[in-house]
């Protein structure tokens, strides 16, 4: 869909057919199941793996970490590319669990739109609301999928009202459910005047479609029981009067969200949503950077790292940097400049992801997400270009909300522990602080579950049992200001000072009082709770 409102030039067809989006939701709204079905319809997998099935079948394609497979939750964002009709979808699955929200925030800097998944019985939940706020800050277009309509769910108007009120966004129905819970038989596709009927017998079967010419078509009565039909026609009539019409431009500007209803586990409504992403989702967008913005149609290649995943394949100690291509046509083997170090890098084995499967990427266009295996040169926030010193901005790093000390079970392995911690710090999985006095490290995370994930990964990937212990500190702030003022401040507060893995000075605090005291006594020094990645 061309972006008519702007004066930007037409995008090359290869770039214009790209749709890069993330799926956001509260845990358990059915995000991973929906991802599975996208891959199924994109022809990427033959049979969708049930997240809750037994044994081997339970390993869904987008959850590759052992802990994710054991618990049935997604804890790290993964990227997948597949074709659908004439479009190329780049889908980034994000962790729904709030303990991993930082990974999600960063992922949202790398996509052009978001698909918000809502549970039909629960409506808008807290985590959905938080993630929605981040999308709002970035003016991301949002398409909504109301899942689990085959279970007892709330009234359709209630769900739409709740989205409009809680999220302050206009909602327009793209489909309308017929029946609810046990009586749910399908949806009416309002955009294409078609009746979609759900097959409960085969979960991987595409819904049966009945072409209908308008809502007064007598064919409707052949497929829909009389009581359901009457209620449905009444609701659609009301919806047409009360709810706004679909305005594609308003969707692209992030003021309106179209909503589709369905049941991902029954493969129902998923294809309609995919058509919606193709037709109403944005093409690759301009990226904010300094000293100038990067447009996707530029000939020269530029891309930025929004995520680093270590040890994706435990057999090889590898690290993969997830790179969002911002402009140009990348070809394998190209030499790109690593802007932070000003060194050239030959990208000889870039990969495309299909969940845990990867294949060599011979080429990539603006909008695509590729993985670059490396040994630690690439960090979150790095920009790669064809020579120009330009840096993509706005990738945040947040102050951790929980701090704990960490010790190796075997004191002789302290060096190994340091290596493992640095690896996770560069991956963005945790903040690691080295206090200026004493030995040992302090690890900071956003949510308690991250400590468990770290301990299990350090043991699995490095064969190193560790234990986390309480720390006297409760929060961390980055210190900035004039060099002399910062040094004077650091000297006077040695017991609070530590360094993050980039070597930046961090002030560890016990109470809000500590932070207020610094504000009073050191007006030249600034304490911040976020730092832009890798300045």
C-alpha cells in the first residue's frame, strides 16, 4: 500500500512488498500460537506445533531456549521471515512476560507496525497496556486480533469499548463474530463481504469461505442458525452506526486500529488478519538517526543491531546480532563499516531466521531482519553502513529494578563467571555492574524471573553453577556531566560507584534519599534511569 500522504518517492517493488511487524500481548493471550499459524499459512511449516501438546510436539518453532520449551512461555524475542501471497513478512515474536519487557521495548524499535493480540474473555490486560504505550510513543500502526472467540468470551461491543477507552484509539471492526463460546461458528468478513466458517474438527484446516453479496443475501440463512443470525444482523447494524469506517491513512498514523476476531488455535481468522497486515500495514519506514534520518529507498545499505542472542546453538559458542536493514539492497559478502569502531566488517555468513532454523541470506532489502554471527564485535545499538558515519538513535537501555550479587559455586571459576556475565550484558539480557571497591559483580534485571533464566543459562551454556544473593543496593543510575564534576563525585562516593560493561559510571543507590541527596549536593552531575545504547 503506498503511503499517499507523504511526498516520499515510490519504494522499489522489493522493498514495498516487505511488512515488518511485532506481535505484542499479555502472557497467555495466544501470541505464540498465532505466530505458529502465520508460519503455517506462509508455507514455512507443514504442521503447527501445539504449544501445550505433550513431549516433542510441544516444542513450538519460535521458542528455542530450553527454558521457553519447558515452561511454555517466550522469554526472548525471535525473528522469522516468510512469504505470504506477494508479500514478504518479517515477524518478530516478543516475550509477553513483563519480566522481559526490555527486550520487547527494544524490539519495537526495529519494526514498522505491531499486531496486538487480546484474549476475548479478558480484554485489555496490564502488559498489553504497557506495550501499547511504547507503540504509542513511536506512533506505530497497530492491528488488533481478538483471540479465543471459541471459548466463553465477552460481548463484542464491550471488548471494542474497552480498547477505545483504555488505549484511547479508534477501533473499527474488520470482521464480526457470529455466536460466542460453544456457539461460535465463525465470522463475517466486513471488508470483503464474506462469511468465514470455522472447522472445529481440524485445527490446521483453513476456514471454509462462503461468498455473500451483502448482509441481506438469503445464503446467510443456509449457514447460520436463525437465532444467531438475528443477533448478528442486529449487532452489525449497530456497529455500522456507532463505529468509525476503516480509514487506511488513520491506521498508518496510529490513530485507528482495525480489529479481527478469531481463534488462533483453530487456525480461524488468522488468514484474514494476514491479508489485513498485507493491505493496511505500512511499508518499511524512515529510521531516526543522527546526523540525518535513513530512508528505505536509499541505494546505500544501512542497518542497526536491536538484539544480540548468545549461544543460540549450544554446540557452537556463537553470538548472533539481529540486524534490521534500514536502507538499500544488501548482498552476502558485502563490506560494511561498523560505525562505533569505524572498522570495516565483511558480512560473509548472514542468516535468515525461521525460528530456530536458519539459512544463509544471499540478499536482504530494507525492512528485512538478518542475523550476523560474530564474536562480540556487534552490540545492541550498533549501526552498519556503507561508509557513512550515521547512527540509528532511540534504542533504550533501562535502569534495572532488581539488583543482586552473584557468586560462582566454585571460587576457582571466577574468571569464567566474568566472561559469562559480560556475554549476557552485551546481549542485553541483564545489566552487570563491577563495583569500584571489592570484588564480585552486581547483576541488575527488570523482573525476578530473569535471575532464574540467567542462572539456568549460565549453568547450561557455561557448565557453571551460580548463586544469586541479596544486595544492599536497590537501584542504579547512570552518571553524566562535566568530566571533572563526575570524577569529583565518583571520588567522594566510592562505596556507591560501579561500572557497567561499557565502562560507563553507574551510581548504585539504596534509597530514593540517595538520589535526592546527589541532586542537592552535586548540581553539575546528572543521574538518569535510561541510557541510549552504545553511544
